[in-house]
C-alpha cells in the first residue's frame, strides 16, 4: 500500500461530506470533512518522505496542499465564526481540487538549490492557503447569490486570504533574493501573483464606492475564483510533464 491511498480516502470523505450536506445532515457531513482533513494531513506529512529521504518540499506542493488548506479554513470557520452558515457545503470545491490532485503526478520535482531554503516552503504555505481562502470566498459568495442571502461569511475569508497572500509576497521576495539576488522579476510567475494580490486589494477598497452594494461585492468575490485560477493553474499544468522522483 502506498501513501497515496490516504489522498484517495481523503477525497472520498470530502465527497461524502458534500453528499451528506445535500441530505441536510450537516453534523455528520462536518465529521466526514474533518476525518478527510485528518487523513489528508497525514498524507501531506508523508510526502516529505516520498523520495526515501526527508525533503520538506514534498509537503508544500501546491496541488496537494490547496484542498488541504481549504478543508482547514472550513474547519476553522466552523469553530470560530458566529454566523449560522452551512460551512460544510464547501466540501464540494474541496473535493474538486482533491480530484485534480488525484490526477496529478504524485512524485516530487527534484528541488534546485534555490528551493531548499525554508523561505520557499513558507512562501508556498502562505500563498496556497491564501488562495484556498479566496476560492472558498468565491464559493460562499456564489451560494449567497444563488440563495439571495446577503450575509454568508465570504468577506472574512477574503480578509484572511489577503493577509496570507500578503505574507506570501514578502516571503517570496526574501526567497527570490536568496536564490536570484533580486526581490522581484518581470516574469509571468511574479506578475500573476501581483495580479491576484491587486484584485483582492481592490475588493477591500470597494466600501469606499457607494454604488458597490452587497450584491455587487458578492459578484466581485465570486469572479475572484477565476482570477486566481487563471493566474495559478497554468503553472501546475505546465509542470505536469516535468520529470519527478518518488512517485
């Protein structure tokens, strides 16, 4: 049995959580989501040993870390938010991203010397968890639009996502300086990251525009998922053909 069985089991539990949510069994759905997250956590830690020796980079591969970060955000919102929201409904997008991870090459791209610094791992952790919050915000904004419910918790997810993504810009700059002697490069990767940051920075300033009401902000937040996807998934698709070790 390989460690990847854990990922398959976690994805199945995420799917079960959403199905249970559809059948109005929110408590059991949340338990299923938490169980899937626990298995997913074990899987992420196990990826550090995927090459036979411990290399932490394997734990922070964005494709596998994204659904984990989304599940973590849902669990935290469930416990910390005072809003009566069916947070477990977000098991749907969590499962979809986990499904993509199942189809993605499981091995580790051999790390370059630039990638062995701890700043690289901190960057990926903060960047991916920030993106996780943005995707979840888009989900709950879309749910609010569909159900005509104004207050659905997406705003706090965007705020936390923006904080995490801002941390990623700083840690990424440090990593870039250590690896390439510059904090910013006019390359697609840096520019795409800047696009995402600017998009959600603009959202936080919409309150200064009187014509932007709750519904308009919901549409803006929902479209944010497309902005994040267009500026992040391209690199994942490009890397699918890279040679890998350990999987």
